[in-house]
C-alpha cells in the first residue's frame, strides 16, 4: 500500500505531458493499456487505461485500513455475544450453534442465490456432485468487489495520496460504506469460526493459503501437498540440532517414497524457504548413528498416513526399559511406552 499511495503527489510528475505521464503509469506498473476500436475510425484506437492488480489490491487494503475500526467493532461484538451463548455447552452443542451462525453469515454475504457445484468421480469411479468450497467462492466474491470499487477516479485519488477525498460524504455514499464494512467483518468472522471448527479447507484467507502457493513451486520435489505441509511445519519447529533433524526427516521421506528422487530439489527448498546454506546432507549407513535411526523411525511412523507403507517400531527399540536419572541421583523406571514418549519429546524434541 505505501508503495503506491501518494506516488503521483510529486510536482515533477504533475508537470508531465500526456505521453510522458502515460509512460510513467506503465513503467511503474500503475496502469496497463487496453485498446478498443471505434467503428467510425478504425485507424485511431481509443486508449483505455486500467489499474493493475497490484494497485487494486493496495487500494483495497487502504480502504480496509481506513475502516478497520468499524470492521473490528462488528467482529468483537459478534464474538462477545457468541462466546456468552456457547459458554458451558458441550462441544457437540457448540458445534451445532457455530454451524448455524456460519451458514447464516455466509448466506448474508454470498449475495447470489445460486449455488455452484462440480461433478467428479470417487475412488470407485462413481460420479459425485459436490458444492463449491465456500472460501473459494468468497475469494471470488472479494476479487469482484475489489474490481467494483477500483474506479478510475478512486484509483487516481489514491495514487495522488488524497486522504481527504476518502473521508468525504460523497465517497462514502458511492462506496456504500456500510456494505463494505459488513462484508469484511462477516468474512473475518467466517474465517475465524472455520479456523477453530474446521468446516472447510480455507486456502485463501489463512497461512495455509501461502503454503499451498509455495507447494506449487516445489511440486516436482514433493509428491503431495499434505507431505509438503508436514515437512514445512516440522522444519519450522525444529529448534535444536536442526541440521541433524532435517537429515533424518529427508531419509524418512525417501524411505516412505513421499518425495521424488531429487535431493538437489530438497536442498534448494531448504535453502530458499528456511534460510539455510547447505550444499549437501550427511548420509548414514544403517546402525551407524543410533540417534539418527531413532529419529528416522519416528518420522516414518508419523508419515505413514500419507503413504501406502505401514511402519512398526522394531522390537529391539521397545523391549528394554529406559532409566532416567534425576538431579537427585534417584533412578526412575519407565514403561516401554512412557520411555519412548519421553525420549522423542525431550531428547529428540519430536511432537
């Protein structure tokens, strides 16, 4: 937003002639030119300027910031009342009330009466009809609203940095200020409710959206989005012995056949997205590094839900109880399960 707001508020720019100003618009990616031809004179096309997507997004973010107090007020009032209504209820009762409110809000800001469906075949080849993901629809609805508000006049006032214009009664009436606030507040509430109660996957308004876009960049390395998401979260949460954990995780991914046989692709992902400078990862032979082997086994257990391969703990890993020495030199004997849980959570920092 700051990059574009007031970019034309410059005496030098204001003195530009039409041709030079047009070049400035295009060179700075403020507008692009579309040509429409007049039937009366085909040789002289009419030049039509349209704001770029970046400028439209910046302008819309500016409006949200200006009206953020009103948006947040509706958001807070909703949850103040809502939290009181569900206080003390069972999870099942809460979910029922949440779903009712979710559907009511969605219908309110959806505007269109029509529903969008798609046909697809299930694993057994039977055709199924599914409704469009609601957050996919709301994302499209949001982009439509952005285009609607991005009139040439509004965009030019934004690029001129004319804050007074956006506080005028005329602008607020043209904008339909209350409709704008109601949409953004309702959208914020829906995202929040869905984030907690998981009605649908939201790939547009959460961090998951960013990770999904990132996955496309590395889809030739990871075989599925779910595996990429697992890997990304794990690496982000590694705190101690990060390189050792990454090495073990990579070996587990290869063993479970969840990434393609391209170690350079994995290294490229590690270096670019997790700010590391690795040229290679250490290779261990079987039983060469016991801690590495145990980490690999744990990762394989966690990854098996994404793979056809099923993993079980080796018998020698669970038969012997572990002795943990306290600071007072007292010995405490753990059961097999307790010992493993303690080992993975405290020694190897695995969740």
